[in-house]
C-alpha cells in the first residue's frame, strides 16, 4: 500500500529565511531526490503552507522549477502546531 507524504514547505522543503515566501530560496539538501523517490514509488505527495492563496501560482512555480513533484498543494494553513489524525488499516 502506498503512503501519503504530507510536508510543510518553508523550512522543510526550501530554506526558511524568516519570510513567508522566498522564491529564490534553494531546496534543502536531499529534498529534491527524496521527494522524487517517493513520487516515483507511487506515494501521494501533499504540501501544506501558511502561504496565502494569492501566492499559489508562485508556489507551484517554485516547486516545479526546483524539480519537486507533488499531487496536492494546500495553502492558508495556520502556522501553529499541526496534527494529523488517521485511522489504522490492516
């Protein structure tokens, strides 16, 4: 069964320089290779960010320009603590 990988963007995918979005921020070491590995294995890649919806096009450009594939992009997620609640299946 394939996995669903959910990751924040700033500070997890791209270097975080204290701004909400830095289009010139490079990917963190190993991120491009790892996300491509997951994607090619058939895992679902979901990126989340507190970036506003008005930055969707720039965010998609930043990810694709860096060679980072994904399936879904969820914006305007609170910057506070985040929890994932999931059921268990055999």
